[in-house]
């Protein structure tokens, strides 16, 4: 459920300098309702600084950031009503239980009476904490504490969620469950901006990604769009029952195939075209009389794209 009219999150030439360090340097992008935006970059790239500015916890040196059309500079109170922020490190109170913790934040957002009780019930049911409502926070696992922090961020039903490294330190099951919750939030129309070092998970859950390094946005768009912009190769593996050399010679007449390697019945090569072209290639090889027993391709992943776009620079 994606709106294409007005962006819910908008960064306009955002800058944030700390002395000579340009933590955020002229960043602009937009995220729409129902989208999950993956924010990717090495440590110190500027992801958390950008998120803190969006969450009204810091002010930009120049530029602006808007949430639902409200400026973090001019209308921070309006932004806070519409946004939930889950930081990479968060405080909990060991002497309270889950319900008391979420109730505290519900009251902090001004929820009262039936509205507060309904918010608590829905949030605890969504995060799966309803069965642990009376459990002291000190006894929660890492995964349950992450759910509690997500519940804290969404208790006031914001239209935007900013999640900074929410999967850090989680076991595989907890990561899968977190990914499912984020998908449900997006399906309900929430706009989610999420940073993570686990790129395979971002590729599965994000509609759009932004790659940042040294405070600068190097690429933005869907993973497929960025892959096309990088002209990334796929590595094709073919098993042919006979005349492997003949197939290799046949491929050399086509410009989009290179790095051809023969290994017995196996033939490997790089392909610069689209996936649809690989289907056409397979059809043409069979029509040319080659007996193809196996055909497969490894396409570039989000990790490959990240390594191609970034240079490993730090500041």
C-alpha cells in the first residue's frame, strides 16, 4: 500500500557538521506511506545522526527534514506526535514489568482512559508481549527487550517509525519475527526507516534502500534499480553433456558474455544483461543443438551492491 503523491519522510539537503567532521553532508531523499526504507552504511557513515535529526533529538547545521510535511526545526512537537524512534541502545527500568513500562510511555504521550487501555492492549498483542505483561523487564531475553522497545516506539500509533539497528544481537528466530512485524506495519500503511548491518535481511524487507558513506548518499532506489545502475554481473553456471568447448566458442561471439571458464562438463561465465535475457540465452543454446543438463545464475546481492558502491572510507 504505497502512496506516490506526498512523501511522509523528506530530507532536504540535510547537513550536520561536528567541527571539521561532516557527519551528514547534503543528503536528500523521500520515503512514502507504506514503504520500508533501508538505510545502509558503515559505522560512522551518518545513519544515526540523520535518524536523530528526524527524531528531533538533534538539529541540522543546514537543510531540513520533514515528517508528514512538518519541519523538525520549525514544528518539532508536530513531528514527535507522528513519529516513533527506536534507538540502537535504549534504557529500561528493571524494577517494573512490561505493562507498567509501556503504560508509562502511553501516559507520556498524553493517552488517557480507554484510549490508553486500548493502546496498551493492541501494542502488547502486536509485539507478543501480552503473555509477559507481568514479567519484570530484568527477566526478559534480548529479543523480548527489542519487542518492548518497538512497543514503546509505536504506543502512540505514529505514522512513521525510525528503527536504528533493531536486529542487532538477535537470534535467527527473533530476526524473522521482527521482519514479519515490520512487514505488517508497512502493510498497515506505516512508513518505516530502518538501518541495519544485516544486508540480506534489508534486501528481503525493504522497498527502497539508501547507501551512505562519509556523510554522503551514494545511491538510492530499489535494490534492482541500483543493480542496474551499477551494471552488476551475474555469474552463470551451465552443465553441458558434450561439446563444452563448442559452447564456449559460441558464447564468445556475443558481447554480453565474458570471463568464460571451462571445467569438464561445466562452463562458467559472467553476464551483463537482465534475467530475461538469460532465459532467451538458454532457449537459443538449446535451439543451436547444445545439450544443456543444468543452468543456473548467481545474481548480485545487496551485499555485492554495497561493496560496489562504497569504498570503505571512514572519517
